[in-house]
C-alpha cells in the first residue's frame, strides 16, 4: 500500500507542532520545559495521534511503518548513548595557554575530532579546557561562538559519526566512507572559519593587551600541565567507530550493532571510576532529553516523510542548491536529523524511489546527479545547524557550559546576528563553489 499518496496534508501537523514546541517552549516557558517529564508529555501528546491514525487508517501497513521507525530510533539513540557515555569517561585535566595561536589550534583539532567522535563528543571534550585556558581574558564571547560554529556543527561533515543526520543517512544506505567525499566543502568552511577566528582573536587579544594593565600574554601563559585520564574509554571510542563501520560493510541485521553499542556503553560505565565522571561533570540529563524528544520526533515524522516522498515533484526543488538552502533553513531552527530525512525523501521521490529500507543506496547508484543532491542535503543539514542555538543539540550544551564558567554568551537573537554576519556569506560561497549547477 502506498501510504504517502493517501495521507492527508494535515497528517504533518503533529510533526510541525512538536518541532515548534522544541524550538519555542525553552524560550517562552523555560520552567515548564525544564523537567524531562514535561518534555516526554509534550512528545507523547503529539506522537499518540499519529500512532492511532496510522494503525486505524492503514492497518498492518501503518503498523509496519511505525515498527520501522522504532528500529531506526533504537539504532540512532544507542549510537548517541555509546558516544555520550564513552566521551563522558575521558577527562582532560589542566589547561593550555589562552593565546590566539593555541585557541586556533584547539578549534582546528575540534574540526577534525567532530567527524571522528561526533559534534557532541568533541564539544564536551574540548569546551572546558578551552574555557580554562582563556579564564584570565575578559572578552571571550567570540571564542564560544566560533567554537559552536566549528566544533559543534561544521566539523562533523566527514563521517556518519560526525552528526546525527549523517548517521541516519548511513542507516538508509549511504556508504560509511561516502561522506569523506565532502572534504572540499568541509575544508572550505572550516578552514575559512578557523582563519577568520585567528584574525579576530588576535585583534581582540591585542586590544585587551593595550587596554588592561600588565601583560595579558603573561597572564594567559600560566597554565596547568595538560593530561588525559580515562584511556580505557579512548579504546572503547575506537570500538564504537569500528562497530559502526563494520555494520555497514557486512550489512548486519538489526540488533547486532545495537547490542554492541549497548555493551560498549555498559562496559564504559563499569570501568570508569565515579570520581572521574564527577570531575567531568557527567550527568544523564542531556541524553535523557535527546532520547525523550527523539522518540516523539521519529513517530511524528513518519507521515511527513511519506508525503514528501509521494509529492516530491510538486515541491519546486530540483537543483542541488535548492536542497542545500531548503534543508539548511529548516536545520537552522528545527532539528537537523529529521530535516535530513525529510529532504532525502523528497530527493528520492523525484526519481520514483520509495522511502523503504536502504533507499539512499539505490538512489546513489543512479550516478552523479543523485550524489550532488545527497551532498547538498548533507551540507545544508549539518552546517546550517550552526545558524541558531536550536539548530543542533551541542549548541545549547556549549552555551550552558560557558555560562556556568562565567562567560556571558549572546542571547538567542544576538547569536543569530553573529551567524548571519559570518556564516550566511560563507554558505553563499559554498553554493557558488560546489552546488550552483
């Protein structure tokens, strides 16, 4: 049964309602939104009508669609859980010197690590040492903003581990190594941001040197020896990467990768001393929030994906740059993982491929045209998550950690003034350089 062709347009309303709630309730009703129970109630309120409608209207076909989304959710959340637990067991003690050159080096390192251990893992691992290194400095807002741009978003473009959208694409058939072909886009954006940051940080540092008494260079050169604890978790991080890679190469049935990821997370908890996690300020809050909200997202996005796939020809999206900016616009304010799936469903729908199984593998097999569309959707979904605090999960986490350390980060719209002024012109360059034809 072709469910998408029979679905009414209003079936996407729960999906839109949930995403808008995620975007607006933290700003309009922060006290209500803070408890995870209330997040779960909101997610369930939007998901329940979708479950009831699909089962009642389409019977076994609707139930099968929901079962598929449940499997996807399990794979998705277990990968995030494994990365979250393992990186939370790696502690970087001490601090570096907070000079422009060192700060730039940390940002460049973060751009690489984001694709290896994920934007969330790299952000958690590096933000506190970076803040400690720059503690003596007064003007640090730009350091946090550029960190979000690079480490929490744009750096995660090269592997399925880098950002949730790419892992979902991997689940749908994109080969593990395919995203390495995006190295040119990755290098242009991250290289430009790192160079701009170095210039910006040097100007700020020099101005502070003139304005404040004493030598600021001597102040920031005082640092504690840097050392890493939790090397067992570093080995487990390699195990996570190997498991994900092998699952794609060997086409493991559902349950094998998921069991391995759960086992790695459990082993990490078993071998990591509680004092180490406490020193790392590890808490379950972030992953509980993600798991709760994404349970609702995966259910409510089912009708949206089916409708986009069935009616792709009527959306007016054809060229790669159309998909780049359309997926990027939604990723800026909603969640970039379902955005990736939504526009990949539209892209394959243009070529008559149903959103079933490993449909992106079938799509990429059609050649260069398909590859360019997947490139555009990947770049838009990952990189434009940096356009606002709510574009990607690590953004708010970094903001909260920075404020805890005494850095007054920009407001929601203040941050967007930074992103519009710096990122949007850069994305225009990406469009003309790689996606205009």
